[in-house]
C-alpha cells in the first residue's frame, strides 16, 4: 500500500507517453490492419471527440478544477484507490499553474511562468526549478519526459491534443447521451493499444470534458484512473501574480532528481581522479 507503487501507476497515467508508445493508426483501425468502414454511430463519436480536442486546443486561456482518483494494485492483488484535487490555470502560449491537494493532505504546485518550470512540495517547502524550453506543449513534454515528473491528463493542456487523439485512437464507439453528470453530455468509449478511454463531453457550444476514465487492460489488475471536471472558466481574468512563483517562508531550493544524478556522478568522478582512480 506504499506510495512508491502508487507513483509507478500514476506516472503511466500522467501524460501522452502511453499513447506515444503506440504505432500511429487511424481511428477505428486495429494496428497493422486495413482501415475498416465506420458506422454512423462511430463517425458521430469521433466527431464529438475531435470537436472536444479542437475546442480545448483552441482555447487561449481557461481554468478548471479536477477531482481525481486512481487505483494501485497491491502485492496481494487488492486494489487501493488514492485521490487528489487539482486546480488548473492555463494561459497560452507559455503560462500554466497546477495546484494539487493529495488525499493524504499534502499540497503541491507546478508552475510555468514563461521562463522557468517550478515544482513546490507544500509540506516540506522544497522546490525545484528548471529553464522552461518554450510554450506549454514543449514544456509539458520536457517536464514529463526529461524531468521525469508526473502530470495527470497532460495532453488535455496541449495544442497538439487533436493530432494525438486522431493518431492514437484505434477504436471508438458512441455509448449514450446522458444527463447523469448534471448537464447533457455525450458518453464516448475509445481504445488505444495500451489504454481504454471513456469520456463524457458536454453537449453544446462548449464541448469540454466533464468526466474521463482510463483503464489499463494490460497492467496487472487492470487499474483505473478517473477525473471529474468542474468549475470550467473559459475567460478567466488572470493577474500577473497568478503565474508568479513566491517561495514559502520555509522554502529551500533543490534540484530535480535527473539534474542531481549527473551532478553527483561528475563530483564522484572528480574525487576519483584526485585519488588516482578511474572515472
């Protein structure tokens, strides 16, 4: 029931890496198979999914709250669910803030201010910073791939979302039209090579996601990740302070682990040379 096992699954859920490992195929086409004709229902489902993707990618700024849950399979096969609350603020091209409250009470932040990427552990006051490589898309890829940090549902924050979904979804179905989430929504189910996706998309002029469920059928126990979205604001009035990092009173800067390891090895090699050793 350790968080180390939780974070292993969470990192799988975090970003488009699970999609990126797949060969590109057209929606409705199994890997290596010729394209198959889609039914009217499948075409409608694809249209709604792409409508959502293009809408999010084309929205220059927004804020939203997420209630997230994810399962971690224990050594004895039991699945334990952990959760967190997230507040996400996005201002393209290069500013973003994610405030996280874990189920255990710890609060953390991730910030893009246009120049730096900052991550803060609210419980300890420790924070790490790295140069921001560009816009939100480039920064998210760098954050997850190179800094090896987790960012649940990262593709939803990126302008490349339509391309990612178009290339990676292999099968898609329209499930139903429902009001179960408090407003009219399209319930859609899709499959990739490693991930099953369900998404409830608001019906209307603002096709934002209301709920997402990811299932990992190839992982032990087929764990799930889910997120409920609320308080969508598509025209927030951000001030300058919204994307400005202010270290806490007990704040102490450290390095990201991937920055520390090369530095530690360099120091070790230098010490070895001083002692006549081989680096």
